[in-house]
């Protein structure tokens, strides 16, 4: 036995358990301390008997629990024992308060046919109004689509022109910087960057100077026109008001 089932012999030696193998011979024997095989009886205890006796609590007894004195427990006793419980079967029907509560709950969770029809009508009306508003919005957007497409193309064209202008300006600045330095340098060189900044500052100053000269020319032309008009009015025997202030420049109004 020990040669055929060494693991079985080890377990039975220390735990004194019955083997659980498929073999019918091994399943009827277990190993003991003196290495002898003994037969083990199979025993299964019967279940405890259920107490099916009727229990009717005494409500006048102070030791009776409170839940056994309720109407719910009485209904349970009548449902379990029937007439043997000695209770009136009318307690199984709901009371007026319970009936009112059940009706209110039914109204909350189970609406009537008219209420369901009214709810469906309201829902359909809301869906129809949403659909009409959506169609109206789509029609308005479709009418604006050609203008929007044209605007997008115009923005792309302006952006492309701006990029080309920036690229040309950068190339021009690089050419001027290399011409001033007299040799080719890398655009990331500090000397080249300083030269680019100097050229940009000079261009800004020239633009400001040209702008001021243009404004002065406009003022002189306006004064000459006023003088000519005054001379013409004097010849006609009338006077003209020369104290009219000139229109201030945009930069002056912003200040």
C-alpha cells in the first residue's frame, strides 16, 4: 500500500484522514501511525429537526418583542397558520391610510392614459420646434456659405502674401548685413544678429521721418489752400475764419 500510494501514506500518517482517490481499494482505507491499513466508516449526521409548532405571541406579555405586536407580524402569522392563528382574516386587507398611500404611489409611478398622451404631445411639439429651428439655422448658414468661403480664401491669400513679404524682408536684411560686414556669416552669429537689429532700427527711423514729412506736406498744402481761399474772399469783400483747428493725428488722439 505504501509503495503504491506514498503520498496517501504520508497524509494519513500525520493527519489521520481518509484517502480521497479514485481507486476503490484506496478509498476504503487510511494510514495509521503503526503503518497498518484500517477500514474507515462513512458517517453523515442527520439534519436537525425543524420546529413546526405554531407560535402565537401574547401581546399582553411585556416580554413580547414590539415587532411581534405589529399588524405586519399578524398578517404574517395568518399567512403561515391560517385560521389556526386565531386572527381575523380582514387584517390582511390594506387599511384606508395604506390604500391612500398605494393610490398616491400609483399616481406617481403609473400615470393615466390621458397624462401619457399629453406628455407625448408635449414631447413631439418640442421635437418639432427644435427641428424647425435647426432647419432655419441651416438655411441661414447655407445662404452665408459663399461669402464665408470667399472670406476664407481672402484670409489665406493675405496670409500667404504676408509670409512672402516677411520672407523677402528677411532676405533683404540678410543681404544688407552681409554687404555691410563684407563677408558671409551664419544667421545665428551674434555679430550678424546685432547688424540685423541695427538695420531694422534705421528702417524704423526712416519710416517715421517719411511719415512726419508727409504730415508736414499735408499741413503746408492745407495752409496754402486756406490762404488762397482767404485772398479770394478778400477780393470779393468777405472774410473767412482761419482759426479752424487742424484735425489731430491718430497717434495724438490716442495719447
